[in-house]
């Protein structure tokens, strides 16, 4: 790995945000987007496979950090040149807010130039979110109101109202109907460092001691077994040490202490939970599931919430700093929080080294957190998201199976869910309304409710914590070249075998073919079998092929 990439991944030194655009500086056309950090490494790999000018993606910061990805082994790409698909890994909440406001301001995307003042991107054409937008969100887009909370909140006005200070124009009136559909199926992993103890020897070497997992996964990704009762207690701060009897019972009745540890009989390692500090779709997927399985009075608040409940919010770790020391005020009963999946992964990683010789001066660490499976083994070796080698837990599903978080097990969880108004092949059928209507953006995604099918999958060998990353955009676009690039790239991302292979190697899953058929025939293909619905992307203006984009107030996104 080059020193450039290592610095970017570890955050040792921030690179100028403008470097992320260096490869696309001469691009004829660039489309700009941001949001989900879960999907960011894969999205950039696929964008680079599609077009050689895309370059790196950004990680939110002042200034932003530039992260380059390479094509995983076994994939041969033939990228075009001249265009770029830019992406800012800001977290789902910021991605949603930026689409509603149609602006990449510092407060939303949060990525700036080296001076820390100027947004890197000039506009917003799309977003990605692991948090599904539901009826209340759609109402804000269509009729005005405030979307989101905290730094990612935006207020949009009603149609025909002039926005005041700190407000934005009505997005439906200006850019056409909201578009929302899934682009991937994502398992959320419970990740931990396999090493819990390090000892410095007199000769300068360091001896490490690792958790004694009884049923390791064949791909060396981990294999710690957790059932719902236990991970509910862990993530609510009720289990605070790795020697807890529940962990022992689930893992062969044997201590998790390394058998070679001289302190085996007195094994005790504090268990510190780590979660997201930003508005996060990954958190939304997690809280939807926990609301479904953790029982009455669970500590996780509203199902599908994009932020952790206040009672579990501990101090924030600044991911630009070393993770060697515990954050001030940290408690095992609350989450230490970090921005982005990259921030969580970095704080969970055990990178500290002992400085004093001897077992009595050993250093211990036992952090555990939730991230997309693409930030942990085995997928991280393909995504290049980090070099931390985090392990994943195998979770017991409602069918009684212990399941590793992979694209295949996530797809099993997704099961036979069909798109709205679709036959089994994804063809448009106006009378098939059991899954909603195609002109309803909320019908294309799973609800954030604890009763949604994906909240607690029941199929055999289905991974239990699963969601989708969803594309967010507009029906109408102002620029013909950006519209053409958006259509072409989304078609590539959804249907190309190279893109689907990259997705699988990232530990995520491509959508079933019925979904890719329904999406392309509704949104990216103006001659598709659902073209009469006027939902396909089109250029704004009186001569638009989509009558919805001919409205005089529509200027296009």
C-alpha cells in the first residue's frame, strides 16, 4: 500500500480536499453526490470502474480527507474517460439534507478546501442514504417543513413561498418529484478487534493475545457468537466486560481468554461500545432491528432512528486523532461516538502499542461497534476502507441460525420482496398494488418500522441486521450532459456484472433482478414499460420528454 493511501485511511495527516477532484478536474461532466458512509468505498470502486476520471472520494472534514480505492482482485474494468462520479462520504443524514436543499454547503456535506471555508463540490445532483425516507419525509419534500435534525437539518418552504434566511426553496416545485430506490442490500456488522491484550518484551517485540473464539469463520473474519438477548444487552451497556457469563455460554462454554495468556484465570477486559455521532442510516438499520428484537422497554428509542438515544450517548471521538487513548468521560454503559463508519472502525481498532516492558504493564482494549460489513473482514481486504482487520460477530437469527454478515446472507434476508406494481420479473403491472404504487417514493424502500419485513428476517440463514442503501435524486435535471451521465452510471451500477462483482466482494449484495428491471424501466429508461407514469429522469423545460418536467416552476436539479 502506498504511503499516500495509508495516510488517507488512517487519518494521520489530512489531505487537501481539492485533491479528491484532481483526477476529474479535466472531466467533461461531473455529477456530485454524498451521504452514506457505509456504501462509500464500494460506490467509489464502481465509479472508477465505470469512468477513469472519477478518482478518489471524500471523507467529511475540515479540510476533507481524500480516499482512493483500487479495483478488487478478480475484476477487470474497461472504464471510459471524460466524466466523473464525485462522492462525499458525509453520513446519510447530511446526504438527505443536501438533496432537499440542493446545495453542498459546509453545514451539510461538511467537506471543505484546505482553508476550511469553501465547499468542495459546486452542486448536489444525488444522494445515498441507508435510512429510508417515509411518508413524513416525503411530505416535507413536497409541501415544506424541516427535514432531519442537528447540523444536517434543513428547512424547505411550501410551493410558491419565497425562502427566508436559512430556508430553501420547495424541492418538488423546483426539481420535480423525489426519486428514491435501493441500490444495494447491506448487512450491518457487529465488529471488534480480535486482539485484546499487548505486552512489550525486553527484546522489543510485542506479544498479542486474542479472543478465544470457538467456532471461527472459515474466511478468518471472526466468528464470535451472539444471540439477540446478548447483543441487546451489549449495545445497551448492560454487558460491560468480555468475561461476562453470557458470552462464555454462547461460545462453547469456554472463556474468551487466550489460552496462552498468563492471566487466563483472571481474564477481565472492559467491553466498550462504539457507535455513530452523526445522523446515520447505519444507525437507522440497527435501531429498527433492535426495536424489533430487544423486547418491551428496550433502550434504543424509536425504531429506525438515525441517532442513538440520548441515554446511550457518550463522548465523541475525533477521528482525526490517534485512537490510542480512551476518550475523556468514556463509560462502558454508553456509546463512545464517532463520525462515519470510518470513525467507528478506527476507534474500535486496537492500534496502540505498549511502551513499558512486562506482562504487568500490558495494555488491554475491548471495543465493539457497528459498521457496514465492508469496513471489516473479509470484505475490507477488497474495499480498502481500512487496514484494521476487524472481526465480525455471527448473530443468531429468529430461525435459530448463527449467521455471518455477508452479501449472500443479506440477500437471503431480503428474500422475495418485490418492487411496487411489479410482476415476479419486475415488469410493470398497474393492478399489482400489494407493495404500493410506483409513483410513491416510500413504496420503493423498506419502512423504518420495527414491523417491516427486514427488521427481523425469518428465513433460514438470513443475517438479522439488514437494510438497503437508497439512491435519492430528482425527476428533472437542468443539464443534459449530467442527466445522460446519471442515467448511464446508474444503469451500469445496477446491471453490469463487474459492478455486481465489486459489490459482492464488498460484503454487500446486488438487488434481485426483478428490482433492477423495475428500477431501470421506471427511472433510467424513458421507453421503459412504466414510461406512462412520467417517473423517468428527464431534462427540465417546455420541450422535455417527461411532462412532469415541463412545469414552468421546475428548473431541474
